[in-house]
């Protein structure tokens, strides 16, 4: 059994993480197509100032993110005095607090929409630090392939609520598209890697958060 520290390490500036959370009691967190769009909008509002996003996948009752926590020098937040920098020692706590605010904001909208009460998400979001190149490579594929692994679709490359297709679009985005494509040697390498790979259960047990 995994110990708590494996799932909830303190977030550190400049580090990469695989982040995951699901609905409370495994309930849905998305009900309509608009919910998926609204989730990304609120995520951008609350977390893009603090994170770089390399891959994501939104599924009916959970989501996965591959992110890098920005270093303090890269972060600017609004204040009455204008945009100000943050202290290095505060970055991890600030990101965790932004996730908390993000979950609350999104939950309020869904609770109103679905006439429900109570917590929408599990209390703590899970995260694992991405420490190696092989983990980063595997994480991009794992996150994109998640809908197919769960039987939600026959081919994850056609799933509309992940970053797989968006990374290939040639238009400006806060998603780190060029960085991901360059990681795989360009769009051809990116397509080939996703087309050639299959779910690897042994790899998943070593690298990834169970969902």
C-alpha cells in the first residue's frame, strides 16, 4: 500500500508533477460538454499564473494533469500596487491554495447546475513528482490514453476532452504545445509514439497514481 507521502508530496517550485483528482465517492464531476469547457476556463483563471501545463485529460469522474510549478521569479500576481512577485518559500503553499479555490469555484457551479449539495471533489488532490525523462514521456502518453484505458472510447486519439488533439493545433495557447512536440522530435514523432504504444500495466504500477 502506498504511504500518504507518495500521493501528497509538498509542491516545489520548478518541479514537474502528475496531478490527479476525482469526484467525491467517485461521482461525476462533468455532466455536459460545457462543464469541460468551464473547468478549463476556471483552471486557467486560478492556476495558469502558477503552473505550466504540458498535458491534461478530463474524464466524467476524474482528471489528470502534467504540470510544472513555476519558479518564484516567473510568477506575477495582481495586487493593489499592480503585478508583484512572490517569495520562493511560499510557492508550493500558494499553488495548493489556488487548487483549493479552483475546486470550490468549479464545485459551486456544478452544485447549482445539478441541484446537489456537499463536496464535489475528494478532499485532497493526489500528485506525484515527475523526476525522470522516462516518467515525463510515459506520463504524456498515459494521460492521453486514459479514456481508452477506462473504456470510455475506442481510440483515445479521438477523445475531445484531452490535450492530445490540441497539442497538434497550430494556434496560440497557454498549453505547452511546442515543448511537448519538441520532446517527441516534432509532430511526426509525437503521432508515431502515441500510435505505437499500448497500455503498460507494469509501468503504470511503478509510475502512476491509481484512478
